[in-house]
C-alpha cells in the first residue's frame, strides 16, 4: 500500500499546477481541465512504466494507469468514453492535447 501511495503522490504532483487552456484569443477553444489532468497523469504513468524492465512494462503500465484513473475517480471505460467524445471535435481535441503538453512541461520544469 505504501508503494501505491508513493506512486499516486508522484502522479498527482505532476499536475499540481493548473493547465493553460487557451491563448486568450477570442476564438480560443475552452477545454475540460479535469480531462487535461487525467490525460497528463496517464501520460506520466506511461512514461514511468516505460522505465520498468521489459518483462514488467505491461504490468507496470496497467498498474500505474489504474492508480492514475482511480485518483480521478474514473474507470478505463470512463476515460475511453471521454476520449471518444473529444475525438468528435478536432478543435477541442487539439486544444485539450495542447493543454496536456503545457501541463506536462510545467510539471517537468517544477520538478526538483
């Protein structure tokens, strides 16, 4: 349990800063900041899993992804549904993934 709590803390620390969600231009597309946070945490989980030994990568990815989703109160199906809805609006998808990249950059810069 202690290891899972530590991993959760690392995942959540990656997105402690609120993401930038647009350029401020009148035509800027609003994004769902909670989805940005989830996607950033899932990406951090995938990056961490990639560091595991090859024989353990799939298990590590599944475990870390489950921790990230649980931290946001989501199931894998919930995330899949939200991503499917996002895919139906290319402008919103682009703005959302730009905000995820901004959140990940901010987390990288803020890391000690």
